């Protein structure tokens, strides 16, 4: 056989989706994502201010 069957591929994708979902529900993971988003927003705001102010 040349590779996994369609059912095996679907099962593997479902397992990966379940693992990704479980990881996303981890409070530490959520906090890290919020922190990263806040840093990105701050950086974006600083860049926008720098460009508009001409400094």
C-alpha cells in the first residue's frame, strides 16, 4: 500500500485538531498569547506614531 487510507488521514487530522484545541485551552498558553498580542499592538502603535510624527 502506498500510504494511509482516507479514514486514517481523517483520524490523524482529528487527533491533531483535538490536541491543538486542548493546548489552546491551557490558561498559560492563553496568557502567553495575550501578552504576545499586547506587545505586537504596542509595537504597531509605536511605529504608527513614529511615522506620523516624522521622528
